[in-house]
C-alpha cells in the first residue's frame, strides 16, 4: 500500500499581539512528501472585522521575517514561519477572509521548551538530488514485467554530526495512482540521512536543531564536492518514540527541483563508506581557512550545472579561492602593506610626471592608469599557480597536452578576462574545453589540500578531460 503524497494538518490558534485582542485564525500547513518546491501556508481569519484586518496587516508588513503561529490545542504543535515574503489575501466585501502566506520554511513543533528528562529522538534528513549515495546494483526484468533489484554491494555511510549519529543511504517509498482504469505503483528513491540524537534536559530541541543545521551544511558541501553539483537538504524530521511517535519537522521550500547531473562523480559512494565521508567533513570543518574552502566548493559545484559563460566564471572563482588557501599572505601579495603604500605613492607621482595636463583628455588618462595601480599589488595568477603546484604537487601533465601547463593557465585566464571585459568578443571558441581543464585542476588541488588519497578518487572522474584532449586543436 502506498503512502500519502501530501502532508496536511490544520489547527486553531491566535497570533501574538501587544495591541488589542490577538487575531484568531485556523491555519493549514500543506506540503508534498516528495516535492521540495511545494509548501503552502493558508490562514482563515475568524472573529470581528477589526481583528481580521490586524491579522492581515501582520503578514502584509511583518517587520520581521519570522512569525509564530500558536496553537490553542495543546495536542497540536506550534508552527514557526521563516523567511516570510508577503501574503496574498482574499476578501468578502471589505472584510478580510483568508491569507496565503509565502514562506521560505516552516518549523513544526521545534520550540525552546525544556523537558525534565533527556530524550532520544530519531532523525530523518531528506536530500536532493536523488540518485546520489547509490552503490552498484543488478536490475532484472522478467518476462511478466516484474522487476527486481539486487545490490552488488550493501552498506550505509556512517556520519556523526555533533550529537547526531547518522547513516547516509537510499530510502524508498511507494505511491499508488490510477490511469485508464489501471493501477500504478510508483517507487520513490530518496537520498537520506537517518539516525538518532539525544536532547539533554538543559537544552531545547530548537538549540539542538540549530547546531545540527550548521553541521549539516558541511556534510552537504562535502557531498557537493563528491557529486559535482549542489547537494542540499529540504526536510529534517524528528520523532520522539517516548511520546507516541510525536513528530517535529523543519521543511524548506525550494524554487526548483534539483536533478542528478549527468557525468561521473569525483568521489564514489564506495569511498565514503568506512569513515570516508566523516574524514571529508572533518577535513572541511577543521581546515584553517575553512570559509574560503567552503566557498570554493560551492562555486565549483555550481559550475557543473550553470550555463557555459557563468560556469567559466564560477570555475575560475573556485580556483582563485583554492589558490588563496594554498598560499600565505606574503605569497599572494607582491609587497607588504608598508612597502606597498610607499610604492603606490611613487607610482602615482610618476604617472603625473609622465602625463602632464596639456589638454582635456590628459586627466582622464591619468585616472585610468591610477585605477590600474592596485592590480600590481597581487602576484600574477601563473606565479600563484606555480607556487601551489610546487607545494602540493597535483597532477598537471594531462591538462593541456599540446602546450605547457603554465601557458594553458594563461590562455584560460585570457579567455576569462575577455568574457568579463568585452562580453566574449574575440574569445577562443574552445572555452568549453578550457573549462573542463580548470575544473579538473581545481579539484585535484582541493583534494590535495584535504589530504584525500588518490586511490579513493573515482576511477572515471576524468573522462571529460580525456574527451577534451582528443578534440581537434
């Protein structure tokens, strides 16, 4: 038997109000079990016209981006609306009748309430895109239409995030529908973190949840690196087995469904088992310049699903961020701050001496040259790349096979500058091939920074690079 595709619950409540009687309502929260773009919050206002009007104004001019919907029934949980982006109201004459509130997320039952005893909670975290975390399987199709799936390898991926002991893997749910009188059974595969966590008497579920979200972002960044696209969560569900299976939910609304990108991954699920994912997450979290590292992975992952020109900028931004992580400040800047001030002052003075103000255009020429002076402060891209390669020794011999590696980097940088300054006029038409090479170099350097073993990189991760090297020049 299939499970319901939608989660729908309603409750009677009152808004917090410091001005007169609190507006009264019946709120309905509706979201799809499987579709992260579906999240509806509908509020039916009840009571007098004045209270209804104040209720509508609360969402028309909220003053803050989150509001609590308090339930009058102690059995029903309170709901927090996050990321409020306005509301669509309906009226009966001049009287407000209902509001459909646009929100980024809802939290159901996740409050700052303390309990007198510690609680063991089950936690289920749903990720997208589907198709990640999968291990090899054998699909058998029988003559009568029956299909069976036999795993070649089994096992979940362990991961500890703060107080949560989790396992990553695939989960399945089944839904039924009907078409032309025929019953249809759908199997829905989702990438999931599952596990347990403990809430102490001195802490609330809200506090534990906030810590889990922060730790979960690092796990998603690690998976984004592995699967070469943005991986993120859209639902966190807690279940208290000591309270008749009471459920508390954090649900986010996405604008678009994330689909599994084509192409081979950088790190396969096989390498994430036996502590591989934990090592990757701990490496990102413990890296001395972790913020730059996280940003680089985000840019790199996004470059695989963006349009060509945007992807090129993102890949270069990722490479620049990784290079900054590889080098000390003195290796990025040509001069120290004190010496640079003196050098800059002399350069600007020299520009004024060489370009006297003899006509109206001379001042404009001076200004343009002075605007370029700060660019001299940084060492060149090729020099930074050379220092990083000498220090971490990523493989570069197969990136540009017909020209030296440094020339290839310079060529790719000229294409980037051409896109930026002249919107692509005269830019090499082979930009797509250089994009593959820049990505591959950035990934190799990044994995060296994280001390990830070469034998645990997916064996077919560089198929696109091999294809690029076979193209006519």
